């Protein structure tokens, strides 16, 4: 089963921002090698555009394959350009878990591995009800415990925060990722 959260929003940008939450662990490869993401599986896929915020959350491990199938059907239809806070992460996870090659057009972090919380402080962006204060690991643990409500709240915060980052400082070229 997939839990869906939809909100109408009004944002002044073209395209779509994608943010995912995952379970699993990073593999030991170079930073630009997609294989570092080969053991990660999406548990939540969220996206926001100028009109809508949508979050799709797998309810337990039995729903992970269903979420991957939805990603394969939905992501290609999202309005371009595509943005992510750390596009290497989303690209690598989608490549290994869903067999997708997603061409992100912009990266929202100022530099590779900039903490999202630092960007929020710098740009004076509020916490949009994130129970984990930008800590994705806590979100992953909550999802694993079945706390889908707080995991969804975290992803919602990520999407609204990333929208604000895009509007306040724009984006940069995505970091290179070798899809291996």
C-alpha cells in the first residue's frame, strides 16, 4: 500500500523538485560513482512544482516494489526542468533501484555535500514542521519503525525547504555522476 499526501501550493518557479527518503546503506565507492547508492531503496518519493506538492510513501517493505513501479511511471511525466538538493543521490538511487536515468537540470546545494540545515540558516528558511530537523537518518529510522506520519512530515519539509532555496539562490549545474 502507498500512502499519498497531496497539497496545493503556489510557487513561482518552472519545473519540478524531487526529494526522496531511503533505507539501506551507502557502498564504498568514489563520490561520483553511482554504485555508492546501489544498496539504497526509496521509501518515500516527493515532488513539488508551482501548483502541487505530492508525497508517495511505501507503507512497509512489502510496498517498496509498488513505489518503484510508480516512480518509473510518474517521474518521466513530471514538468521539466528537474531539480534536487543533491542530484547525485537521487540519480544514483533511481538508477540502481528503478533502472532509471534521470537527467536533473539543476542542483540546489551550493556545493557538494552542503548540509541542508546550513542552507536554511544562511537563507533564513523556516522549519516546516520537520520532526527531525533536517536529519534524514532519523526519518529513515522512523519509517522503519512504521512512523509514516513523521517520515512524510520530514519529506514535506525537505520539499518546501528546497523550493525556498531555489527561489532565494537559484541552482547550479549538477555534479557529475558516473552511472555504473
